[in-house]
C-alpha cells in the first residue's frame, strides 16, 4: 500500500479478533503496564543500595539512563508503526518487556541493573508511539484523554505496588518483576488477536532515521505545549530520582514504602485531574496545570524544609494535579492535529520532549549530590527550577491566548 490510514469505525474484523472497544482498553492497559514497569525499580533502589553500596549519583544515573534510552528509541522507532502497523511493534515490545522483567529479577549489580534499564527504555520508546496512535485510530475522541491519563496511572500503580511488595512481602526484588512479566506476556497474546488499525505503507527503513520534526499543523500547538511539558516532566523527574532518599533523610520513613506512596499520590492525583478536566479546553487545562505546578512544588519543597510529612503528601497531591492537567492539555492540543499516518511520529515527539525534561535534570541533581551538595538543598533548588519553568509556561499560555484572540 502506498498510504496509511486508520480503519473506519465500521471496519469488519475477522471473527478471531477483539472488538474495537476491547482493543482500545487493551492498548490503554499496555501504556499503564509499561509505565508501571518503568517506576517499579524506584522503591527498590534503597534495597539495591543496601546490598550493593552504590551512591546517590548511581541512583540518578540508573534513572536517567532509562530516560535517555527511551529517547533514542522514540527518535529511531517512534514512527515505525506508521509504516509496518501497530501490531508487530507492540507484540515485539511487550515480549521484550517481559524479558526485561526477568533481567531485573536476576540482576546482581549496578551494571546489570543499568543494562536492564537501557533495554526497558528501548522497548518502552518503541511502544509508546504505537500504542498511543493505536488508541487514536480506534477512537479519536477518547484517544487523547486516554493517552494523557494512562501514563500517570501506570506510574502511580507501579510505584505503589513495588513499595507494598518491598515492605510486606518476601523476595521484594523478585516478585514484582515476575508479576509484571506475566502481565506483559498476556498483553502480547491479546495484541495477536487485535485487528490492525492502519494499512502498511512504504518507507519503514527510512523511518528509522532519527528525525525531530513535526507536520506543519502540529508545530504551532507544540510551541505552546512544549514549556508546559518540560515543567511537568521535570517535576516527575524529581519524584522519580530523589524522593526515595529524601523520605528517608528528612522524615525517617522506610524509603521503599514512602516513595511508592509518594509516587502513587503524585500520579494518582494527576490521573484523576486528567479525567476531571476532560471536557475543558486544552488551554484551560494547561493554564490550570502550570499554576498548580507552581503552588504544589513550592509547598512540597517548603514541607521538606519544615519536616512536615503531612503537608508534603498533600502538596504532592497538588503538584500531581498540576502534572496531570499540564500533560493532558498538551496532549489534547497537539495530537488531534496529526493525520493517521503521522500520529505515532507526533506522539513520539511529545514523549521525547517529556522524557528529556525528566531525565536530564535528574542526572544533573545527582551530580550535585555526588559532589558534596546537600540532598535537601539540591531538591529545593530543583523545585525552584520547576516553579520557574511552570511560570514561563503559564505566561506562554496567556500570550498564546491573547495572540489567538487578536
């Protein structure tokens, strides 16, 4: 075929395939499980640190290398499903993720852990564009909302489950990974029974050449959404890299359970906000999100300084609401501008910006801590940067609104 298009709504699938509704929820579950798998190691870092004796810098490097591997995969394979179809990419990615969980379960040192994170990032990057585009193929109305709610939902579930497994169950570095591996295998089987949502088109090999470009219709919306994405995902990087150590040093909590709860509060609040603002305009969601990011981040950093755990978790919920609103508004502003054969590529660019914003500041913070910077002070400076980025994003949404009105 020379072109690529989403299947029409009344496309008759073979008898063995899943319904469109079931396929939609299967794809959403893949995003949830992939992001849950990405955060599952975070509450385990204190366990690994106690066993292997690595530094705070190593923790942020393990976190950051995943984001960088995911970025590379998004740039190389992000558009592949627009050419060869969603199903081949997703079947391969889910099976690789199952293998990655076994790599985590058998890791015996920092090198093995970092290798698992690299492979995980590659599989996740390949899948995110395909699964998100597939949801848009199946339901263009609910697709952007599902693309916005699934990442925080998965992140929160992964952190909480891992924290509970570590705190209450034996073999904490084994059981959570075996559970996730079985989920990925079942999802791969499910994708086998899905109908393909796009027709194949030429240029699969050429699509592997990294390109950081957007179709013309998506460029202006992305310029407005970009600063919001950077602010929101920078804060997510703070929670994913430094919060486990902070909950132990500031509050004296079990870092595995406390960081899992913090991740769940942050991401769960974000997911609830996505659903709550689904009917509001994307610009409103981004403006609300940027404002709440400023307030929530400032409150969380202040609570750490005052050693108030209750205020910290309340502020985390507020900051998570800002994250969810910001991400939802950005996704809903950019994705609907893409044609069927552009969806995976456009969504990949959204995630490239997001994960670059998440990974780089986390690595920089780790460098500060490893060179003598106080953990709390580093986190508070990190928070100031996030609040400044959110302020610029908020200003940008108002400027964009005035320009549009003019």
